[in-house]
């Protein structure tokens, strides 16, 4: 089986696992967005999430609306560009992060991803960056 198919299989099983385990969120996309907002080293906008996850503006907007309606995020007007919004976790969103992280850590440990060396992870990250750059040139 090719590496691409293996990665796809692992990814799909991870999504299924998260759906089974998450009591708060039934949409795995919501989990990914919350974790990305939390772990980002910079302020993120809706456009940023479109680029990061290679998803349409409509898909991202719909998911963000659900997260906002559930009280996990808020949109704050960007001071530098009043037409853009910065995404921030609310207190409720912050409280959910440890639950999501615990579930993700459990998955990684259960399937052996925690045993993957840092060097291998660096190679995988580099491949991911190159693939992103290749399709966004």
C-alpha cells in the first residue's frame, strides 16, 4: 500500500475514533478548528482556516457559525482590517481544549503514533509543507 493510502487510512480512522469519543462535538471539523485556533502562534481569521485546511469559504463559515452558536468561539473585528474577523476561543472553548487534547493523545498512543521518532515527524511535516506549497503556488 502506498504511503498516501496509508496516511489517508490513518486519518479516516482517526476521524471515526474522534466522532465516537467526543461527547461535546459531533463534527470532527469543529474539533480541528478549535485545536488550530488554540495552538496557533498567531491570530487566525476565517481566511486562514480556509488555507490551512484547504476548504472552501462556505464550509469554513458554516462550521465557524456552529462553533459560535455553541459558545466555543467569538469573532473579534481585526483592528488593522475592519472587514476581517479574528477568531478567539471563549471560556467555554478553552475548557473544551483539554478534553480534545486528551482524546487526541489517547488516539496517538493507542495506534502507536507517539512512538514515531521526532526525525520521522520532521520529514512528515516537511512533506506536508511542500505539498501545501505545491498546490498553493
